[in-house]
């Protein structure tokens, strides 16, 4: 879902400001830097100067870095092939990922870095870092998934349709590829804008944090974990994929692509 914020567009875990895509963490960090600068400016006459970095680090310590978004409208909204009984527990699962992300965040602030000594086989810090990526991606991908649900389905139009034709050859080929990918993967199918080559590409994830593509902005997000469809369809995943396409909001996906395309085709320099 897209919101307006003083000329800034936000979707999922990303924000576009002044033509550049930023993550939530970048936005929060820049806010912390700005806040730190303001504090230093007002206190300059009354106290010795404090290094900018020290103020910024102190400011950037939210106790609850992730707040659950409200997708309850999807429960009451009639969606062909996706019942409230299917959506309600899925939303609760998402809220669980939010809670665990915050729990892990707080645990990272107090983890013992000395006893036992850090080790790549096992260490509490290692486990927290691994599960942090799993929990946080569980939040982000679910927000993007729910955000592109509740639409009229049909076929993509506009820039999204053009990008699909350019990357996949035709809309029919894309739909065949998309549904086949949905049957192949165990977790997610992400159709996203690849900043390196300036193309729309499809990627598959078996877990939230397994094979997450870098420098790719999600445009269409499909959840293919069993929890996304088994109440309505049992093991008939193909019927669920058809239902998803009947309820996908292509307008949301088009807006995501529009924001992602502002990055342009950066090529290998995208990682400079």
C-alpha cells in the first residue's frame, strides 16, 4: 500500500524521496542524524561539544523498531477464492513475525559477546543474527504480499505491462512463468525491478532469508507457503495461484514499479 508523506512515497520496507529509493532503516538513521544535529546545535552554548556520531548512535535505538500494519480490511473485503478464514490466521502469523523481530532486536542489545567466545559453529549472537533476517523478512514480504492483495485482478496495464513484455516476451509467457514459479518454490515468488540491469525479473525464495536478491525492488510478491492457502485449498496450490491472480492489485504493483524505475538502469555501478 502506498502512502503520501510530504512528497515522499512509501511502500513495504522502502521509501522514495528525491528520486532515490531508501530502506526504512536508512530513513530512520537519517532522522536520527538530523535529530542529533538539532540537539547539538541547541546545546552548543550550554555544554561542551559532543561528537556527532555519539549523539546519532544514542538517538537510533528504538525499542520497537517494527510496528504491525493494519490489513484487517482484507478480512471484510470480498475476495473470490480467498476466504476470511484463510486471511485471518495469515494476518496473525504476520503479527507474530513483527513480535519476534522486536524480541530479537532487544536481545541483540544485551547479548553477551564474550562468554562463550564468538564462534561460527554456535554462538547466541550468530543465532540471533540469523533469525533476525528470517523474522524481519517475514515482516517485509508479508506486508508487500498483503499490500498487493484486494484488487480486481485481470491483467497488468501501463508501465508494468510494458516491462513484462520487455522482460518475458508476452503477457501469456509471464503468466505461465509466474504460475509455474509459484508451484516450484517453497516460500515466495518475487517479481522485482533489478537495479543492475534495469529489467523486471522473477526470483524464488524457499525461506524468508534464503536467496533474497540484492539490488532488487519487489513489485509483485506472492506467498506460496502452505499457510497462505491450505485452509481454502488443501494441497491444491494451482487453484490458490488462480485465486491470487483474481485478487491481485495491479495498481499497487504499478506504483511500486514506477517508484523503482526512478532508480534507472544503474548497471554494475549500482554496487559502487
